[in-house]
C-alpha cells in the first residue's frame, strides 16, 4: 500500500503538483489533518471510521472514473508521465 501511495505522489508531482510551495503546504497539512481526524474518529467508533474511509474511497473512484470517461480522447493523446512508465 505504501509503495502505491508513494508512486501516486511521484506521479502527481511530475504532473505539476510540486510547483508552488503553498500548494504542497496545503496538501501535506490537509493529509495530516485528515489522518488526525480519522484517528480521533476511530477512537470513538472504529466501524464508523472504517465506513467513512470506505465512503471517501468510493467517492474518489467514482469521480476519477467520471473524469477518465469524460476526457478519454484527450487523455489518450497525452504521453504518460516519465515516472509512471
């Protein structure tokens, strides 16, 4: 799992996610805030924490799939990020 997340971050950075400092700052601190919130939720209710994570991941898959479907032709014309190859 960690390799997958690390690789995902490398790809995102290569696509421009590493440009302005404030963007990286917000992304890193948002991830930290999410982690802390999820840990606190888990302390209150592990099953609710799991359900929340499941709902978030389902939403991500749905929105990514919609993006790919709506932009399939454009995406096929773009070369892959070098780090993704």
